[in-house]
C-alpha cells in the first residue's frame, strides 16, 4: 500500500510530457490494425457546367461505355482545336461544397435537433482530393502540402493552399506535360456518353470546366466526415447498385513493358488510385494504357478491393492500413490543435517530405477561406 505514493505523484501536471505541436509522418508509426472506416453514403451531388456554374443536380453525369480491349484511341486528337481549359488561376477553395451545403441544409441532420439547421453534424468538411493527399503522405517523397483549417460552429473546414513549389511547377509546365494532362480528359470523352442510350462523341469539345461531383458522408474512427469528389461516370445499367457503388473512375497510364515499370506502377500509381477511390467507396478504376504518342493500346479494369492483394508481392510496398491510420491521427491532431471557433482564424498545417507536420495560426489573413455569404447563412 505504501509504494502507491510515488505512482500517484507521477501523474502530476508538471511531470506529464507536453503534447507535441508536430505530427510524425513515418510509416512505421502507423502500422497497426485497420481503423474503422464506415461505408461511405452518398448524400447528394452537384454539377459544374461548361462555364463552371454550379447546379445542385446531376446534369453533368456521364455513362460508362465498354470499349474494345485494344481500342487505338488517339488521346492527342483535338488538343489544339477542341480544348477549353479551366482557368487554374481561379482558386475556388471549398466554395462549391459550401454552396451545396447551403442548398441542402434541410437534408443534413443537425447536432441540436432534426429541424435546427446549424451547427452541422460533421467534424470535417473538405474535398476528397485533400483527404487523398493525407492518405498518401507517409509514402510521398516529392511534393509537400499546405492545408488551411478553420473551425466554425464546431465543424473543421479543410481547404488546400497551393505551395510555392506547386505554383512554380504549374507556371513552368512543359508543353509535353500540358499535352499529357489533356490525354486524361480525352480518354474520358472516348469512354463516356451523355445519356444512357447514347454513344461517346470524340468529335466534341473537351471542356475541363465541366464536372459532376458526389457528396458523401462517412466516419473514420471518431471523425464524422462530409466530403465531395469529382466522379467520371457511372454504370448505365438500371440494375446497377446505387451510388457510389455504380461509379467508375477513369485513368490513363503509360503502357507497362518491363518488370521495373510494373513494379513502379504498383508502388506509386496504384497507391494514388486506391486512396482516391477507396475514400468515396468507388469500387472500380478503368485504366487506359497508352504509348508514348498518346495512343491507348489496352484497357484494363482494377477492382479497388483487390488492389491490396495485387501489390502484396512488391518489396517494401505501401499499406492501406498505414494510409488510413495516418489520416485518422492527423485528423485527431487537427481537432486537438485547431481549437478557436472563429471563421476568420486559419490554422495553416504544413508538411514537406521527410519532415513532421507543423502548423501556424493566422487571423484575418490572406488564408481565410470561408466566404461571408456562408458565415451569414450558417449563423443562427
Ligand atoms: O481550387 C482548388 N485548389 C481545388 C479545387 C483543389 C482541389 C479540388 N478542387 C475542386 C474542383 O472544383 C474540382 O471540380 O476539385 C474538384 C475535384 O475534386 P476532388 O475529386 O476532390 O479532386 P481529386 O480527387 O484530386 O481529382 C479528381 C479529378 C481529377 O481526375 P484524375 O483522374 O486526374 O484524378 O478532378 C479533376 C481531375 O480530373 N481535378 C480538378 N478539377 C478542377 N480543379 C482539380 C482542380 N484543382 N484537381 C483535380
Ligand atoms: Ca479520372
């Protein structure tokens, strides 16, 4: 009984180690059991038209059309004459998602009562693409990130800020890379029809302003999430399962000719593809493998649920559990550190490869991203 004294004293505040203001990103730290990730549920969708105008409906939905196994699509066709490119200098931040929330508030359950419209019953609101970056962080060796976080009515909003390095790269993008970006969109045009009963129209214009986005809710351990992601197309079979299970993600990739190329494809490409589609519960990726001239030489379907099996023979390969546990822990870190509930305060989380995650706090700065119309609409 007497030797209990020293144990008690070890719990005094002075001897509790200070909680770290940084978060480790090394893989080994996240090798534990797979965390609870609830099956994502689609709660709505929206569309952005050829002029990037928002509509709270599915007018930009497209339908997957099964191609030949060796289709010979020319992905460069129309690059000079039939290409309308979205203005990448316009930073939309979370605006489209916030517009969707305002337009669909009555559908979303509130924390207080079913009819109260605020606060929202979510811990985090963000783009799927931002979560993809978090999932792949323990394996990323090239590009860092900056994420602005604001706590408002108890919900944490996460919006990416372009890094200086990313801006420089975007502004100095070689012509070849510009063309390769077009290839991805052109592949979508070869593979998708506008109506369930129509065929793809490769003679049309490729306009990257157009988008169809799903809005899903899910939970990662104790984090309630609401996020939106762009969806390429859906299965046109009327008996297909409901969204997001009927959605199809389209990708292009260089054809695989050597064991080294196959290994790199497994280690780097499949990580990105898995993370992006696993998050919203999109079950398959259809990949067009193209040669150096942008001709699609083969098309292959990857089931997201089978990717972890596919990569298991790869030495020192990525693991889904590391990705999900890191995401869970960084969301806990953000929740713990971003405490001031104020729409004009931004906690800027920053990460560079081989470093810990750190953050800084900014009041009424260039980083504030919640628009006045949203704050006004959601203040009750
Ligand atoms: O302004 C910004 N900084 C951002 C805008 C950053 C991130 C996203 N967005 C918005 C846009 O409104 C876009 O419609 O992102 C939407 C797509 O969001 P997401 O699904 O969360 O993004 P992600 O998973 O990274 O990309 C999905 C697709 C890409 O397809 P591939 O197969 O390449 O992964 O969305 C496209 C692209 O086709 N895309 C974008 N479209 C517009 N703006 C952007 C972007 N910044 N990034 C990817
Ligand atoms: Ca795609």
